[in-house]
C-alpha cells in the first residue's frame, strides 16, 4: 500500500493542486492521478476558511468515486454536512466562506455539489485502519484503546480531539495532548491542530501545517514516511499555531 496523506486543506485548492503535482500526480482527468498507482488520503477538513472549498470537495469526491483516495471527515466536514441537512448550525468559524461560495451557485450546481459532498461524507468511515492495522488515519487523532470502536465518545475524540469540556480565552476548546500518552503499534496520521512543522511523537504524526493560516500544506508519504510540502499563498496568522 502506497499512500500520500494530505493534511487539512481548508479550501486551499491551489496549494492542493501544487502539492499533488510536486508528488508526481497528473491532473489530465481533472483530478490528481498518480502514474505509479499511489493513492491519496485526506485527514478531513477539506473546506472552510480558504478560498476554494467547493473545488476541493469536487476533487476529493471524484477521487473517492474512482477508488483513488481514502477520506475521513473532520469537524468542519461534519458541520458542513449538518448545514446541508438543514440543521441549525452557526455559520461561523470558517463555514461562512463555504456557505458564501455555495450561495453564489445556480440551483442546479448547488444540488450537484451538495449531493457529492453528502455522498462523500456518508460513505466515509469515522477513521481508516489500513495496511493490516499498521496505519490509522483519523482527523484529530485516536487513542489506542479506541481503535476498532465507534461509540459517540470515540466520534467526539476523532472529530475534536481529547477535549476537556473547558474553553480557552479565545473560545476554542481546551484539548489534552493525547499523542504524548500514545503507545500503540499502528502509526496514527492526523491533523486538526495547526502546527508549523509536522509533529512526530510516539508513532503519531500531526500533518496539519496550517495551509489556510499562511504556513504550508503538507503530505506524508506512506510507508516511506517522507514529508512533502508547498508554501501557502494565504496571509500568515501566527496566533493560530499550537505552542509546543
């Protein structure tokens, strides 16, 4: 199994395209295909905050429909799904950019992109366990004891991280550093918490290098565990990165 796992894209379509081209993918079919049959994988949060969320959805949908990618949803994906279901969600924290793009489409195109995203989301597992249990891809990470389980507690952890229920001064949830305690055999590749450089600790890899906050979009190549990244064209926001 040879994969290129990409961190949180958050609507940064130009960077996504540049990164896949750098890794040898061809866009002849309108989405990235590798000549040597490598597949892409995504840690979730495809949309929100960046300028081209719907183009990212379109690409990942096409990849998944052609069995060329693995996708797991992130908390932003979950919120967009609830928005499309017509649930009452706050159109804040980035969803406003995706909603604005969506509202600019004609009704036919709206129906089409909504169908594609909902199909992508509904057919995705909460997290992927791949390569004979050697690799787990989960949006915000996963504890070893949760691998193989799918309770609501596991879902909350996978989407939001190890939250305490408390809030930071800026309104974001307080999260415990689960990776420091991880002792599992499978490598866990995740995103969710922006870091300036890939954070490798105890066989876990946080690959969300904050593309949408002006840093870079990163992929980890599996099983080589090599990193590839491209510089983001977004404005840099120092305060968004985790202090380690």
